[in-house]
C-alpha cells in the first residue's frame, strides 16, 4: 500500500516513478513481459480532466481550521510539512494528507484529480468537430417550438375575381415575386397585380399558359405554354425579351418552372426536365431524364445545388445539379406528386404531398433518404408552401374538402383551417414578407389571407368583412 501511495505522490509532483524493479525501460517488450508476470495493474485515468498544477497546489496548501485543530491532529500531523513551508519534507502517512488525497480522488467532479469514469456523449463531442453540425441538426429536427397562442383570420383580407381558371393536375399558374407582384394566368393571358400599389398589367402570351415563375429579382417572368414554348417577359416593360422553343423535342406542355440564380429548369409532359440558360442562345443546355410520366412540379432548393421534382408516376426525385443525376429517388407516394416544397429552416428537409389516392404529407431528409414524419390529410393535396414567420406548413386541398390546412413543424400536428373556397384550392403562394398567403380556387376566386399579423392578440380573431371583390381580368 505504501508503494502505491508513493507512486501517487510522485505522479502529483510531476516526477516519473522509477521502474528498477522490472529491470528495463518502461514500455519496452521486456518490461511488458515482466509486468504481466508481476500482475501489474496499469489503469490509466483520463488525462484530459486532470489539472496537475492546480491539484498539486490544493494538496500542499494549508487546510481549514477545523482540520488543523489540535484535537483532530495526530503527532505526525502536527509535525507534518503539509503545514510548513518546506515541500521537500512531504509525509504521505499523515491523516491530513490522506484526507486530502481522498477528497481529490473521490470528491465531487469539479475537484477530482483522477477521473475513472467514461466520458458522456455530449462531452465527447468537442467544439469544432465535423459531427457537431450533424448532431445539432438531428436535435433541431426533434425540437418542437413553443406555442405562441397564434390566431388566424376567419375570412380573407381581399378577394379577387379570377374568371376562366381551369383545373389541371400538372399546371402551376400562380407565383408571387420578390417585388410584391402576383402573376396569375387565365387562358392565354397573364395578369400581374402589385399587392402594394394595386396596379395591374396584362401580358398576352399568344397561347394557353401552363406555368409561371418569377426570377429571384422579380424582374423577369418565365411563362411556359402548352405548345412547348417558354417566354421570358420583362413585366415592367410588358414585352418578351427571350424565347425558348422546345417543340422540336416533342415535349408537350411546359407545366412547371423553377429558377436558380442564373438559369432555370422546366418540367414537360414528356417526363423530361430541361435546363435553360438565358445567357446563351440555345433553347436547352441540358436535360434530366428519370420520370416515366409528365413532370408536375420542379423546385430548386435554397442552396441551388439540388432540384426536387414530382411526377404523375408518383415518384419524387432529388437531383444533384452539379452531376446532373438523381441524388435520391423516393417511391413512397401511391398517387401523383404535385405538391413539393423545401423547408426554409432546414436545408436538408423536403416536404411532399400526394394526390387523391394518397393524401399524405411526408417530410424527408434528402441526405439520408429517411422519412421524418407523415400525416394523412384526408384529401388530395394540390399545393403546399412553408411559412417564414412561424415554423409551419400550409397545404391546399380538393376532393373531400376544399380547405387550406395549417400544420406545425416538425410534428405535422394540425393547428388551423382556412375556409372560404367553394371548390378545389389549386394553387398557393406566399408574399415576400411571409405575412400574406394567396390562394386560387376552382371557384374562380383568388383570396389573400393575412396569416401573420402582430395586431391579432391572443384570444381574438379577425372577423371583419373582406374587401369588395376586385375584377382584374374578365375573359368570359
């Protein structure tokens, strides 16, 4: 026992204990053989938690008065150099020294000198490690935000008349640009209505419109036609600045469009996704082929490195745009996939909604392909958009009910319903500030919902009558 105490003493003082008894250098092959023969226990404590200098100082510092009282000290303790100024006269046999050693080796975690317990998982992950971001995202996905007692309006703030709106499973004819201008198509015309100034203009496309998409600056509007042509409009000047003709490729209608920063993609009736660059004269600079039926939606992620596409073949694809190939293929839906949206809070999370034979909302982690959550909505999912003021998801429906439903993220708990449309709600779009939601229904109306308003206090609801319908187009 004395040998062990002296070994601890030398370790505390920073000296290396002699190993003459083994007759060789510590760590050598001969030394290890003799150590095994002598049944030497070489338990190595966790050195990261040992503060040698501070523990040495604590061991040699004077104790409390209660420990130095004459009644509690033996003769050895009273003569011990622990209470003197000479550290060379160390005496580990004294009871005061032994009490100090017991405190430092078996005390609380903040004062322990030797720690013989394994690290916890959260302590093992050091700051700056490559797994920190992965762990943080995993924890955030399972964190439910606190309830804010949010209240939503019971009626739309504005109602706009939208004559000649047609029902189609693979058209996307509503978009809200960054300049606060809504673009909506009716037959062969596109109406642009500024929600702030209420000024509107009309663009004559010269053919039936199947899709619309604003660029990131809100200056150029891409218009896809049922004939296979794509027009780029300067909405302010009301003129076409560029046109792409895909009719020689026999692609059919262009039912969906989505912009990256410098280029955009189009989804066609043939199942092919084309890549277009306005900086070059070619009609297409690349193509993505995987869907076996019509592409009903394409959406770029915020990092513009990935593109999500859904089709009438019930397949959801995530494309790697650098390699121009499928990154993940998801076959979980049993009906067409038209409603797709990227989560603005987690770049790796993608939401998708199935048609009338499926009716499920599903959340996906595109890196692992894992399904994070799902919920049966009870009706066909026509469109979906993420809220930006709260962590929530809006979905529009048709079939058994024609409502707009609000879902909490990440639990997909149903939290509210917006009811006004008498028929299927075809499209949804969110304003640039995230406070107003636009919905277009088969009942030929477009509603503007104030989904975020700080003036709505807890316990109250907006119930004022909506503004008079505004006729911004009449093609009857």
